[in-house]
C-alpha cells in the first residue's frame, strides 16, 4: 500500500507540478504513490472540487494546490 495519494484531474497544470515533486521525493525515499482522478468519482469531485491537487500521506490530508518538497520529505521520514 502506498503512503502517498495524489488526487488530481487530467489537464491540471498544478497537478503536473505536484506529480513531479511527489515522484522525485518518493523515488529518493523508496516510497510508492497512487494517483486518483477526482473526475472518476462524483464524491471526490464534490469533496475536493477546485482544491486539486490534493495530497494525502498515510491517509491524512497533507497539502492542496502545491506540494512542498521539504514538507513531504519530512512527513515520509518522520
């Protein structure tokens, strides 16, 4: 099970930026991540709406809109 989940939607430039940070950090730390499109689930679309991308770490919301690389590293190493 991946510790990081990225909720995103196709064509979102902030999602692309977040994905790049998450991929880099997870690769460095030997972690995996999952990506879920909110467009595929009406409940997620209603919950997150325009706050995407949303990042969860260990099942808890960590960030939205932007992913801070140092903060994500600290959460995964802590």
